C-alpha cells in the first residue's frame, strides 16, 4: 500500500532505517527507491538519505534480508 504524499514542505511520517548487521549490500533497495534516497556504501551496507526519503516503503518491501524497517519520524 502506498503512503499518501506529505503536504508540500511537510516531512513524511515515516523513513527507512537500515540494520547494517543484516544488510547484504545487494542493492535491491537502491534499485527500487523512486527518489534515489538509498545507496550501497562501499559495498558494505545500504544507507538512506533522510532528506530524500519519502517513506514509501518500497525498499523495505524489496529487501531480501529484511534489513530495512520503516520508522516513525519524531
């Protein structure tokens, strides 16, 4: 299910968080991110740019290692 877009200027309610211990650095999350917010860092693990992440959850759904969770913004 797709998350509703936040109002212009408002931050999305969720963001992606990577568990580096479980990340396989396969790049599946990077491939499906519509905003380019996810990248694999030096072939070790994925990182998420919180400024670009819109909280859609595609990366979390695609991750074969279940290493990405969607967290609520404070």
